[in-house]
């Protein structure tokens, strides 16, 4: 296999990996009704004038499937963390007991589960678009290499390898989405 094909495949694989990791990060933000510390990753709190992730000012743990406990390293941060959680629009309402914040995660309704499932599908489509764009870029690179002297057979071989790689990553997206939808729809 010549080096243009290898370069195109490596570049496409890197871009497809980025699309997959972005998909997984977005799907982690979609809660499936179970309390998990990653639910608060997007929360930022005012820590001495700078917006800081809650994980850098407190310990976040889940005590059971419906409860999160946020224990700040400084007791004075309780109100700031509580405000940050409310402002993050996660649908969570922290309770302050003077020592820690206790967050009860409400169970999801059937309608909300369907809505979250649609959102997951939408994120999956975004990942598929990223994968197709990586395929297009790789094929464009191969066509440009053909203009510079690559043989027609090498071009066809390269395009087939890019398509095979695209099929692998599209199947991975579908597998991740199916798993997340099953997680969302499980009561």
C-alpha cells in the first residue's frame, strides 16, 4: 500500500476517533435516571472570582441509584456550589444540610425518556456526519494524489479501504447508541 493511502487512512481514522469521543462525551451528559457523579461535570462554580468545575472544589459521590452527595473542601463553598448546580439547568435541586449538598435525582417519566432517546439519536447523527466528513476528506486527498500521479488501481483500493473504515466506525456509533437507548429506556 502506498504512503498516500496510508496517510489518508490515518487522518480519516483520527478524525473518526474524534467524532466517537465527542459522541461518548455528549452521551455521558444525558442522564439515564441513575445518579452518577459525571452528571455534574458541566457545572461551574464561582471560586474566588473564576469559574471552576465543581469537581475541583468538592468531592462528588453517589450514595445510591437516586442520590448524589457533594462535599465541598471548604464549607463556605456550599452556597456557590448549590447556585452553580441550579444555574446549570440540570433539573436538580440540591439540599444543603450545613456539611454537604444532597441531591435527589428524580426518576424519569416515559415522556422524558423518549425525549432523551431522541437527543441521543441526534448526537449519534452528529457523529455520523463527522465520520462521513472524514471519509470525504480522505477521498478528496486520494483524488488529489491521483492528479499527482497515483494509479487508478491505487485510488480505487484507497477509496475502498476508506469506505471499510467508515463502515466500522458507523457500526460503532450504532452500537453505542443502542446501548445508551437501552440504558435510558430501562426503568
